[in-house]
C-alpha cells in the first residue's frame, strides 16, 4: 500500500508505476480535478523579486508546461549514484518525446532560427512531448492545451486510476504521521489516511514545509528557479503568438535562449507608449541556471545575484541581436518581469533524502523537483519522471 501526496510530474508517475505493479495506491491532491484546457485558471504563483510559477490542480504544473522534453542533470545524478539511463529511455517513449514536423514551425520561429544561424549560433529544434497529429499550433501550451495534444501528468493519473488507484482531490495534506522512526500515514485536517509507505510529491515549495513540520532536514535555503525573462520587439503582423511555444533552443554554458511569446511584452510596450497587438511581437526567452540561494520559509525570498544579473544581461544582449537580425525593430525592445518556472533543490539528495530518495523516516520518500541536486537551467519534467520511475522500482521491491 502506498500513499502519494501531490499529482504532478513526480507524484503522478509514481502512482502510475506502482499501480501497474499491482500495489494499492491512494493519490492525494490539494487542488481540484481539471481538464488540460482549464489549467491556466489554477496558476498559484508565489510573489518575490523573482516570481515563482506553479499550478495547484490535478496534474500539477505539468498541465501548463511548454511541452519541452529534455534530459537534464544526468551527470550530476550519476555522481550521486543514480543512473537513469533506462528510466530516461522509458520516459521519452511514454511521453512521446521528439521534434515536431516543419509544418508546426511558424514564420516567427523560423525567422529566429534563421537569424541565429546567420549570426553563427548553434540552434536546434526543441524536443517536445506534443502529439503533432493533434497540435493545432494555437500558442496555448502554457494555458493548458485545448486539444490535449501535449502530454501532462493527467494522463498518468488516469492510467493509475484504471489500474485501481484511489484519487482524492481538494485535499491538502498538512501532516505526516510517524511512529518509532517509521511512517504511518498522512493527515489532512481531521482526516487520517494510514499506510506504511508515503511518497511526498507536493512540489519544491510545499514538500519541504511538510518535512520541516516533522523536524526533518531540508535544504530550503538553496532554492533555485531557473530565472527567466523574455525580450521582445515589434515585427508587424508576424503572428508569432500562435506559434508552438519554445519550439527551438540555443544552449550556452549557463543559459539558454528559446523563441517565446509572452503577454507581458504587450503590457511592457503599452507602458512605453508603443502600440502593439499580440500578433505583432517577436520574442526570445533567456533562461539561466540561477544561483541556488533562494529561501523557502513562511514566505519565498528569491532575488537576482550579481552572477545571475550578468548571465541575464549576456543572454538579453544575444537575444536582442537575434531579434534585430530576424526583422524586429530594436527601438521597440522590452523585457518581461523576472520569473522562475522550475523551483527545486529544497529537499536535496544527500541532505533530505538518500540515494533511494528515502528520508531518515523509514518508508517516507520524496519524489519531486525538491530533490534535484543542482539548478538544471533546462526543463526538468523528464528528469523528474525518470527519478519517479527509479523510486517506484525501489518501492515495489
Ligand atoms: C509555465 C510553465 C511552463 C513549464 N514548461 C516546462 C516544460 O516545457 N518542460 C519541463 O520539463 N518543465 C516545464 N515546467 C516546469 C515543470 O512544470 C515543473 O518543474 C514540474 O512540474 C515540477 O514537478 P513536481 O512534481 O516537482 O511539482 P508539480 O508538478 O507542481 O506537482 C506538485 C503537486 O502537488 C500538489 N500539492 C501541493 N501541496 C500539496 C499538499 N499539501 N497536499 C497535496 N497535494 C499538494 C500540487 O497541487 C501539484 O499537483 C514549466 C513550468 C511552468 C510554470
């Protein structure tokens, strides 16, 4: 019997894997049951100098992802004794990771890719977990896909349910029960669910709070978020806001660049007295491996260090050159506010959990972005899915 707390990348994968092995599973989720297309209604972003993004609903933050499926932290995890080769391969197959056909590359994305090549940069198509036969290229990936063309953890939740898992929604877990060093279940208000295996997958901003309440170690002063901004400028009538978001990538040592439209660009231009509609804007995201010095306490404190600022400026300057080469008007360039969409590192391997992702309480595991050993500076879902598969094998044994 296994209780899983949270149904995002980590929790839904464990639920699917262990239910398929015939174990009895209860998946407890704080947010409501939703359809992919309604995910944007469940953003529950956390304010700080860098705004931290996430959603609270069945399927967790995977429901608003851009569908980017890349391996990250493979080497860092190997160094702590976790080899995910098999799990990555399985995950890529199940999520359907691959590059999209040319027909799903819009004019704006193509112009950015050509411009980057003209400037001598290495630009690649981004591997996606998007079904090309269902994708309508409406630019709504991060709202929740109206066609459910993009993989989200909701599909794993449904698979777990078909294999007998009990799914409880609108139930925030607020405590973990322990006796004689062994986990005994979880509490949600007055309601107690008992079990001898509990997996915490409530995300990097919630899991450490549950651990702290139990007096267990965390690394909640080492929060990273992969801080990002998007630089945009006007290119009249380009229609880039409908392109598949982040369909290409340029990788650098500690940051990446990717074609990206954001509504914040429209607002930024309005503030500067520029008249632009969403159809007229071309943009590039600058996403960095930020320094791991954010603090998760009652509140989240996440700012920008000198090193972060240097990386963001370096990326922004390159993004500006590419946008200019692609035809956007440099006089119109604006930036979005600082945000971070990959919170993690708050209950790390080696501090909060061991190599099996088990805490010092027997039977209590952590499987979500909290355990990641370093800022990935890249999309982490595939890595969390692979880690969840790895732990599921340990639990089933
Ligand atoms: C806009 C956006 C786009 C992104 N795009 C990509 C992308 O293209 N590719 C990629 O790899 N990554 C992407 N990410 C990041 C990715 O979505 C997250 O890193 C990933 O979902 C984290 O997985 P997790 O299991 O740690 O947490 P989550 O997926 O957030 O799941 C945590 C779950 O726990 C639930 N929960 C919280 N507290 C409790 C509680 N007390 N009791 C019960 N349940 C609780 C939450 O409601 C949620 O369902 C994106 C993120 C954002 C915001």
